[in-house]
C-alpha cells in the first residue's frame, strides 16, 4: 500500500530503511496503517485487513485512473470482494 501511495503521489519508492511512512504519507494513509497494527492472532489479522480494504480499494481505483493496467478494474474489485465481509 505504501508503494502504491508513492506511485500515486509521484514519489520515488524507497527501501525499507528509508521508508519513514509517517513522514511521507497523508494523514488518511497514516491513520489506516496505524489502525491496522495488531497482534499476530488470526482474528486480529482478519479485522486489520478488513479495516484496510476501503483504503486499498480507493488506491486501486486511483491506480487504474493514473496508469494503463493490463487487467480491468472490475477484476481487481472482484478480488477485493472475495475477502470483504
């Protein structure tokens, strides 16, 4: 999601050491990523994924608008729907 955020905002992608996501993302992305932090418990991980899905869905739509992707947007949305509650 961070790499997609970089692509959408025309920032060069950086390595893990240089990531500092809290300084380079907008507040909505920071809030979504912070809200997804959880214990390594199956239920907690599932809940974190569900919280991230709206942000991911918006990113995917924006990526399809900004770039010419090889697959239709509907396919990506169908994949998200498979894991949505």
